[in-house]
């Protein structure tokens, strides 16, 4: 361990001085908790070396009842504020860091995000704190100076923010948007997005409290309770709306193929742009199993057999060209504008609706939930990464994909693509 030099020994032996098994268990639990607390504190990397020595010496003397292993530098005697011998580790942290700014806390929080968090999610956190949170509150503000009332004011502002994928708001500075009045309700953030932002604020303050920068967390229960579930936030495309795609979507043959692929795979645009084509057990599949891909969750690493109609359209030969010449931003913007103009004015009918349509049609075709989950990359209890790649054999998944059918007029236009 990197802090072994502070202990001046390779291992620590502690006699519990009891013959009672139950008493020994209690003492072990307490010592283990204090040990983990010390290690977590040291791993933060926020203290000078002298302060780290002090924490270790206090641990040895107060928790393990052992002599201190290191002489503290004389500079510690002049440290301000002075640390009393009876001060606990948590109190030392509060004394040392009660002046941390939001900018410093956010920086520390982002460095301590679990390694299992995807790169996409990490970027979402960074974007929120830098582009939204710090527009709502000065980054130089001390975190201890943010009270409940201030957080509720921030929540009210977030409720009124518009979606940034709307053209007129895309390049507008947030400070200007905040001052703008009469933002249409249909342009505002969804309840899910609002609650995501509030959750990230709550997580930041929980982190600050956990490591001793706050005595009280004012951000508890900021999120709104939803009376609807995630399924109601996006609507599926009806058969009549699917027909409109084939009747009107003639501007770009590659965009048509992109939409058809989403219909038959349940992928989102970022997955479409990263998918490779592999032959598994003799079946052509969209391959998203590589651990190097930047996907939302580990469960999204999966295989999706290619529908026979996509094979006839030549997706195997055309996929790489589309991936090299189209960005996720362009695919999303072009598609949503097309949907709004030609398919449906409902704010719940968007590019992501293709994924809901895919799932709903499979469900209506009596495909079991576990197979749908594997095709869509939904985490299911007991299914590991390897299970998602190989849980159902390719021909089983292919059988499910081939149950998808669209209106007859759809296929006429489809074949002429």
C-alpha cells in the first residue's frame, strides 16, 4: 500500500484482550470500520504529508492503542487551526476543509466516480456541473454556504429550462436562457431529465457530507415524485406513422437505411455508429460485444441478428460508409426534425421512439421478456457480460427478430430503397 511507510511496519497485530467471541466480533467490526475510514480519507489525496502522518498517528494511538509510529514535523505545531489530541478523524477533516468551494468539491467528486461508470455517463456528469450547475451558482461559493432555500431556488430554475436540442436554444448561453420568459411548456426539459440533474446535485452534497465537508446535507429529497413510469415518457410509432417514413423519407437513402435499422434492432444512434458486423454460428449480427465500445451500461454490450430485409438492402456493405460519414449529432437532429415535420407533432414521438416500437412489437409477438432484454441490452438479474453476448444462441435471437412485421405499404417502399 502507498501509505505503509507511515505505519513503519508491514502488518499490524492487535490483541483484542478478551476471551469472549461475541465481544471479539464487536471489537473487530469497530476496528475494521475505523481502518476503512482512515484509508478512504488518505485516498482522497487532499492533505499534505504532515497532515496524513497526523491522521495515522491518531489512528494508532486512539483506535489500536499503539505508540505513534512517526514523529510529526515541527511545522505541525504551528498549524492553524490547532488539532487537539482528542480530535477525531472526521473532525480533523472538517477543521481542515470547511472552506472548500463548489469548484473544489466537484473536482474531487468527479475524480472519485466509480470505475464501473461508463465514459458516456462520466461526460454527462462533467457537462452538467460545468455547463449548468456552475451557471446556477458561482463555482467559488463555499459549499457550506449553500442552504436548502438556495437549492430550492436552483430547482425552480431547472424546471423552467428548455431542451438544448431545440435549434433556437442550442447556441444560446444558459445565463441568457434563464432570463428568457415565456418558454413553451413543450420545449421544457422532461421530468426525467430534471430529476437526473437534481439527483446529481444530491450526489454531490452527499459526497461532501460523507467526507466531512458538511455536517448536514441540505440536498436531501430534491427530486420530484413521478406519477408516470419511463414507458410513458416516449410513445411508440403507429403503423400509419411508419408508413409516413417510407412515403416521405426520400431525401437521403442512407438515412432511410439508418431508420430501418433502428426499427429492426432497437439500437440507439450512438450504438448504430459503433456496431460492427460479425458472423456468429453462421448468422450475420450487429456486434456490440467489444469492451472498448463506449456504451451506456455493460448490459448494452450484445449481439443483434440482422433482419432479412436489412440484409436484402445491403446493410452489411453500407454500414461502414454511413458510420464514417454521419455523426450521432447529425443523425439525431435530422431525424427528430423529420419526425416533427412529417410524422407527428407529439413531443413524445422522437428518434428514441424506434427503440420503444421495437420492444413493444416483440412483446406483442409473444417473445419472452428475457430474449427482448438481451436484444435491447437491458440488465437482467444473474446475467453477466458473457451471458449477454452468448446467453441465447444466435438462431434463437434471429427467430425473435424475424417476427417483426410492418404494414404492407411499408414493404413496397422498403424493397425499392
